[in-house]
């Protein structure tokens, strides 16, 4: 064993030396020079004879001409994958910064919380992600669209501040800037929504004849109501000024004088009396309930036109229209009717029928086999 180890130790150094000699045999000798033989220094030529020397020698002077300046990209976002999108984002950020600086100079930014709450409500009409991406020639992701909308919301807040403060130029500038990001359908829906909100808290007015016109809805039914005060015959006749007191007293005591009968009112629904149009007592009570609570039953004539739905929906729509008409004639009954929930539309709608059921919730009888 020891003899084998010794032989191995003797052989390994010999192999290593032999390998090193073989490798060194193929390494060529390296020459060290200070300059490449192919590089030849150019002779000095005086400036006066430079053009003649170039022509004689046939040298190309293009390397001595000034190089054309490198053309810069038109925008800083030129090398991004979505240059149009980032250019729009940069423009919105610049508009935000300039508007913010203007409002700060006018001491309108930042506003306290109570001042922000007092601003008019926002009515956004932004285009959806597909339409906005088509406008920008970019496929917008959810995050990119969210970033755009956040910038637009900030500009809209500044526009509402400028509108409240009466800064017309800034308001018009921001309106034109945000108009390119709005959809036509959304703008029309916004106008209808604003008009509807303006009509919610607006009371009906009386025309030249003392009539009120109101509208009520319930489910799919619509009711239009005209209401006018009853004119008593006793109020129309007046006592002559030259009539003596004795003659007036004797006239009242004479049996030929007719006592004025109490006023009678009529409630016509589609040119029919209410008792004929609504045969169910519950529907008639729903229609007359606002007049009873307000204490105006028998004081006004009611003419109504109802369309759509069934008897319950039409009676509810008619009751809402009559409640609004009562408030138009006698504003003092508004708290009473509002407390009875007669001034708000019933938001409940008919529940749709489900597949596999007889009606909305009614199920067929279960059969075992």
C-alpha cells in the first residue's frame, strides 16, 4: 500500500511538469512595440496651403467638417411605449399645477372642510374606458383609466371653486379642457339629471285662474292632476251699499229667502267620478287620504288623467299628485303630509318573474314522481 502511494506521488509531479512543458512549447514569443507599424503620423501642413495640399494628396476633408447636431425627440415621452398617453397625463398635471397656483394666489386653496361641503355637487360625464382609449389611440388598462379620471376629478373640483368664486375665465378654460374627455351620452344624461334635481324641491304654482297642475307616479302609472278651489254662490253675491239695515234684516227673516246650500265638490278621474273609476274602497281611500289629512276635503275640485298600470298603481300616483297640489294651494299643510310620507314617491316596483316559478315567488306544486 505504501509502495503504491509513493509511486503515485512520483508520477503526478512528472505528469504536471510534462503538461506544463507541452503548453509552453506552443506559446509564441510576443514582441513589444510602442506603435503599430500600420499607423503613420501625418506630416504638418501649414494652414495657408491646406486646401492645395488636400487636392494634391487626394485627401477627404469630410472628417474635418462639423458634424450635424443630433435631432432631439419632440416630446420627453418619445421613448416610452405609450407616448400619447403619458403626454396627456403630463398636460393634465401641468394644468392642475397652474390652476392650483392661481387659486393659491387668490387665497382659494386649500379650502376648509365646511367650504368644500358648501360647493355645488359634482356632475361627472366622463367617457368610458373604451371611448377614451379610442380618442387617445391607446388601449387603456384599468389603472391607466383610473389615473386619468383622478386627474380630471381634481380639475373638476377646481372648476367648481372657480364657479363659486366667480372666476369666469378659469371656469371656461377648465370646462374646455375637460370637455374633450366627456361623452355626448353622458353629457345629455347629466343635463336630464340636473333638471330632475331642480324640479324635485320646486313647488307647483297657480295659474291665472287659480288652478294647480301637478304630476304623480307609482309603479308604471302616471297621474296628472288639475285642482281648483270651489266657488260658493254666497260669496259671489254682494249686498248693495244703499240698502238699509231694516230692509236687509227683513229680507233675511222672510221665508222666501233661500239658505245657501253647502258646496259640493267633484273628483273626476278620466272624465268619470271617483266612485265609478275606483270600485274598490281601498283605492278610493288612498286617493282621498291627502285631502282628509290636510282638512281640505270638499274645498277643491279635482280633475285627473291617469295612464298605465293597475288600480293600485293609479290610485297611488293620483294620491301623490293630489298631495303636491294641496301644498301648492295651502303651503302650511306641507309638514303634515310630509310626516305621513305622502310627498315622496313610493319606490317599490313589481318584482320580476323567475324561471321555474309560477310568478315572482309562487312555486308549482311539488310532485314526487
